[in-house]
C-alpha cells in the first residue's frame, strides 16, 4: 500500500468514526443530511473495509429512519421520500442489501404518485418526483431482466 492509499484509508477511518459517534443525533431521515445518507456511506464503507459492523450500523440507521417517516414527511429528494426511496433501490441494485423493493417502496410509491402536479407544486418537488420515477422504473426494469 503506497503513502497516498494509507492517507485515504486513514481519512476514511476518521470520517467513519465521527459519523458513528454523531450519527445518532441527526434530525432528518433524508438522503443529503440524514440517516439515509449515512446508511449509504456505511454500506459502501463496509464493502471497502470488509467489516460487517459498518453494514450492521447502516441497517440500524435505516430502521431508525423508517420509524421517523410519517404522513407529513416531505417528498423532496434531498430530505424526503423520493431520495430515501431511490437510495433503498440503489442499495438493493448494488447488492448492499437484499430486500423486495416492490414491497418496501409500496407506501412510498402510493404517497409520491398520488400528488397532483400543478403550477402550485414547487419545482423542487416536481423534479424530485420525476427523478424518483426515472430511477425506480429504470432500475426496476434492469433488475427484472
């Protein structure tokens, strides 16, 4: 292992330690600033380190996040359902978790696709719905082949 790889490994270890310590104090279930984003990081880090403790922590974050989602949770990609749902699909597609996304995301789909797109709906929400739809449909078709 060269010096650069050692530095990267050291920095990743420091980052993971900070995230493990502070991960329980997040106030958002979302992808960008919440438990879902950390879960994605920890599944990648578990694969990198070949240490299951990090994937276990990722699962714990997902369970915590699921308990925080409610009817009023935003659909916004950065902080809400569309980002969380896309991330779950991503983790399944890439072999980090083994779940039936049709079942897991059924409530997400019902909520997201029941929203009427209108001029009053913020552009951020419209783009979140479109990105989620693209992600789910594209990856769902790929998985079924």
